């Protein structure tokens, strides 16, 4: 039986090292907000043939006087090729700017037959409101999780169990956020979706272990030291947790590979941090939540069985 509690400092140290590295990278490279949260315009144009992406960005940027990023996407349904132009800024692109943009494309790439398809215009105020609503949704979900764990595990000191589960969840949220920073993906609605999904996945895993702890506590009637009891419970749940995580990871990996092959950025933005989140959620459930709970319960020389 592996002693998780005895080796907790190694696991805590690894998590702390990753979090510090993430904070340092975030401070150095900065956190980018996507148009959905920052405001701006997303314009899509269909075209024929091939276009140099870097050259197109330069042509469009000179035409409208703003920095832009471009992507080339392929539609599976009609096999059409599209140029997606992202213009982030404090104001949405005006009709005059859109006219200048298509004029520049037609002038420089007359043979490619550029045609306007659609546009997504995001007001900066609306973008800020979307960001705030996303943060609020994450906070509400976190509070509800703590309350649920508090009530369900009140026989094993629900408040401390809920708080330690929340600490593990915050660890997973930070890891997911750092993935966006590391790969230089602007923070968008995919991060909110990833975080809420990880919260549900990770807490489910933690509840399984908490259930086992509660059952073993009832069976041993306080005769086993709390640290040994938690180690026993984690070891008993280990195979289930790993198998569940591997199945989930495999399914997301297939979606990620599919999105990369077909250039579906929205799925890629979700799948990559989600895969890391599954690993992080499994790690925090096994190596962090239980040992943290034991440390809290046994602080000051307590036995840990006082409720």
C-alpha cells in the first residue's frame, strides 16, 4: 500500500512548482484576452486557391490601420476555404474599415476571388460583461460544490472536507488557465467551459474517495490513525480513478486529433486544456485533497476523529 500522506510534501512541492512557473510565465508573456472578452470583430471571407497568411495579415493591417491575426479554415461540409480575420480593439471595426479590408483583398488577391461571408462584432462593454459573467459562473459553481460536500459528508466534518476539495479544485483551475498562457491561446469562452467541466470531473473523483474514507471510518470506528485510514481509502479507489481518467483522456484525445487535422480551432482550444485538466484533476484528487484534509483534521495534535 502506497503511503500518500507520508509523501505529501513531494506532491505539494510539485504542485507549488507548477503554479509558480505558471505565474512567472503569465507575468512575463502576459495574459491575452480573445475578442469575446476584449471586444473587436471577427470577419470571415471565402476564397479560391492559396494565400500566404503572413502576407495577408500585413495587407489587411495596412488597409485598416490596426494589427490583425488571420486564420485559414476549411469547411468539411462544402470543402470551402475561408480566411478568418480577427481584429481585437477597444472599438468594433466600422463599416468603412470593413470596406477598406475587402477592397485591399480584392486589389492584392484578385485571382483568389475573395467574398464576404459573415462577421461577429463584439462591443468592448459586452466583452467585459461576458468575462465577468464567466467568472461569476465559476464562483457560483465552486460555492455550490463546497455546500454539497459539506452536507453530504457532515459525518466526517463536512466543512473541512468541502474546503479541502475546493483547494484541490482551485489547483485544477489554475493549471487549466496556465495551459492557455503556455500555448499563447487568448482566453476565451473555451476556458470557462473547460473550468466548469473540470470542476464536475474532479469533484466527482474526490467524492468517490471521500465516500470510501467515510465507509472505512465507520468500519474501523476510530481504531486506525486518520492518515492510515485515508491512505487505505485512496489505495482502494486508485484503480477506479485511474481507469476513469484514462477513458476520459482517450475520448478527449480523439477529439483533439480530429480538430487539429481538420483545423477546428474551437474544439482544439477546448480539448488541449481539458486533457491537461483531466490529468490535473486526477492528480489533485489522489495526491492533494485527502492529505490536505488529514493535515487540517490532525492539526495541533488532534486525533482527527472529532466532528
